[in-house]
């Protein structure tokens, strides 16, 4: 199929131009107004009519209305509250805001893919739903898009547009440029947030027997929470408990009445994800009680774990093996970071794959020095395009 041939130099130039524009004008989660306007303008120039969904999101559909197969391609749109510290000429023009996760590249790759699909639209063997999703970093965008009908055509009033499968990608700086990873099963973790308030009884720093020291009790709670991961849960079932912040007390000679802990919990299995919201507050409460203090916990989930469908992951892996420019194929990469594409993957068979962009000056995602080896972008577009065709051509599907 001509539309799956490697990107031509002028297409790569345009892809990089899109990415650099988006990089220079980042916006925070669910406030992607200028990003939405820019994407809509570029899609319009490609002849693609886009519809606003979930506030700052956009959707469009390509392919013959008679085609019965429907695949969704998703890219996320938001940036992070980080002051960019790179010296690239297209660095963020917006103080305190930076595309430090690479979502700028995801949007640009989706535009390049859309351009190809549009050019071949009449011959496409399927319908492709383009989903530009806001608010990934706070886990709110994907549920909003789905609630507004991203998977069932309600976004455009076409009930025939029932999405049967979905693809998404993340460029990934820890992987060498051009290496593609498509792992079956759980690939990214659920993201939970907890706040525990440990309450004691304040008093004089020299008279501990007349008080209940919330600082000492909070230390006990922090230690006890670590035993959730090390003693309570099967070591083969990954879990992370991190207390990221601890605040309490006012001065050196006063026993603190109250300490607040703020942390995150990550897990892969749905079984664990169901239990942790009860277990963690129980452990905190019981640990605090050992010191005569109390602990009350507010626990909320931002994102469920992302599970790749085995057949979809195998399809993308096999495609990557055959795609020119791919520097290697990995099928193992999984991590305890979160990704709200998980909500699409929970509804339809999906693959979320990684494309290495770790050039010589690679820095971690979410770092103010994060940068992308742009040579990864045409590779990402090629794997996406070929995966679309491979999915459309597979039997039954
Ligand atoms: Zn991120
Ligand atoms: Zn990201």
C-alpha cells in the first residue's frame, strides 16, 4: 500500500515543523485551547474536518463510510508545569510550561499519519478515528473523551462508528532512537493518590509523656506503609508505595499535634488495585494507633493500569520487525508510571507502544532538560501507519 511507504523528506520536514511549533507553545492539562486551534487549522489544511470533544480535545474520522472496521488512533495534547531548561531554538515560549513528556511529538506524528490516510482515503480498507486527547497528565482527559462518545460515535452522531480497537504510542527517551517496544499485558500502572493526616495531642517538647507525638507516629506510619509492598503483597505482583511529602509541627520545642503525609501508590493487577484503597488506610490507622495517635486517609485513583491486548501487541511487534528505520523490537518494557490511555484499553483491544527517542543528550521524561531525538518521529509514524494496515487486513477482526 502506497500510504504505508516510509515518509518522504518533505513529509518529515513538515512533521518536525508541526512538532516544533507545538513544543514552543505548550499548554497545561485541559487548557489546551491554542493547541486545539492549531491542530484544527492544520487538519483543515489537510482537508480533514475536526470536531471539538471534551472541551479542548478534537476528533475526526477518515475512510469510506461503507467500511465496517473501525480503529481509533490516539495522541495526547498536554504539557507540564515545568520551566524548560534546554537550549533548543524552539524551546517553550510560555514561562513555567513545557512539553517535557513528549506529547508534542505524539500530536505531530498523528498529523503525519492523518495526512497519509487522507491522501488515500477512498481506498482505505477501514475507518480510522483520530482522537486528540487533552489532559493526559492528570488522568482526566481519556475518561472525558470516552464519556463524550469517542468509542461509540456519539461525538459525531454516527452510531455505526463503533471503535473495535485502539492504538496509542509514547516516545520514550530511555530507549535508543528507533527501538520500538510493544509488550503484552500490563505495561503501565494504576496511579493512586493518598493523603493521610496523623493526629496526636500537642504539648511541651520536654514533656512527651503528657502528649501524643504526631511526628513519631507519622514516622511509624511511613515505615509501616513500606511493609505493604515488602510483606503484604506477592513479590511477583508489582506495587510501589511512595510518601512524597510530609509536613507537621511548628517549632523545635513543641510536640506536633498533626502531620500530613501525601503519597502515591502504583500497581498493575486489578485485584491489587481493588484492595489497596482499603489496605493502605487500615495499615496507616493501625500503625498510628500503636503510638496512641489516629490516621485518617483520603484515597483516590487518577488512572487505572494500562493492559495491552496480547494480539494487538503481537501485531504491532510484528509490524515493527518489518518497518524500515526501526532499530530493534522489544517486547518487555513495562513501568510503574501511569498513562490514561488505559481507559481506552479497558474498553477495546488495544496496544500502547513505545518508540525510543534517546539521542546522545537524552534526559528523563518530566525533566526540564528533556529533549527528543527527532529521528524517532518518522519511525513512529511508519509503525503507526503499517499497524493500521496490518489491523485492517487481519482476518475476522
Ligand atoms: Zn508525562
Ligand atoms: Zn506522557
